C-alpha cells in the first residue's frame, strides 16, 4: 500500500518496483508502445544539452531495452555507433529485431549485461566511452547509486553524460492522472507498469543528493516535462 503521508501536503513515499522487465508479455508491450513523443524529446534534449559532441564515437546506452532510443540516436548521429546494455533477455530479443529491421547491425550492438557489471569477460573487453546515456533506468535500480558509479566506471575522462528519467508525483492521484493522460489507449499491462514506474521514480532533490554522494555534483539537473527530468554534463 502506498504511504501518502500523515499530514496534508506530505510527499508521496517512493515504492520500488522490480529491476527487470523479464517476461515476454511485459517486454512486448513496452516494445510495441507508442513512445514517439518522449523518445524524440530525449534525443532533442540530448542534442541541446550536449552541443559539442565529437563528430564520431561510440556511445553506451545503459538499460537500452528494445533499443528504440539507441536507434533514434543512431539516426540523429549517423557517424556514431551505440553499444546497448540491458539485463532483460526478453527486452533484448525485441531490441535485436528492431535493429535488424532498421539495418543498423553494424552500428548498434546489444548485449545482455546486469549492473553493476561483475562478468570478468565484459570487464576485460569493454572499452571506455566518450558518451554514456540512459533513459528510464534510474527508477528501476534497487540501488540508485549503481547508475552513477557505473557511469564513472565506463566513462572516458571528460566523457559526456545524459540521463532522462521519470519524476515521482506528489500524490498517487497525480500519478493516476498522468497514466490516464499519456497511456489511456495502451494495454493494461503497460498502464500498470507506467503507474508503478511513476511511484518508483525519484524527486529532483533525491537525484541531486545521489549525484553529490557519487562525486558528480557538477552535473546539471533540470525538469523538462510534467513527468521527466534530465541530468547532463561531463565526467571529470
């Protein structure tokens, strides 16, 4: 049960959700959902926040899911490649299919990776990246610090970082209203997952505290919609 607080105006307490969308039904619903507006916003915000990216490079997409963001990035930055990591094999199945349909197998490569990385082969073979981005990964992690420490682990010195994630509403009523506004015509399983994700999301002050704890206080944080914030900047 969601704790709304005992006093008027109390903020909604975070309710964690499972880290992985491991089932085929859940992965299929996510892969087939209409994310045109928020995913285009992700790319547009990235381009605005990071106007000085090199002309070429390889980006790391953490929590790539079915690769929609990775593919949009590859189209927007045609001289870049993308390594996409996700811990859900079900998600990667749909991601591989999407990459093949787009004909971008040479530029977008997906890998089954669980964070924090423990696999010795990945540790040994993985290079450091000039750009790391992630969409809607933070709220899924049991320990939010994993995202920030893994970014530092795999980033080149001076690498660019861009994160977009959901904001936790102040009340469960507001969360329900967002689901009705943005997922009214989606399958029930996706509507349920969206609600759970909103309830598992972080407030801006919590994200800022995480960044300072990780030694990434130089990164900038901004609310960009009624349900999203972004984090961007360079890793020292």
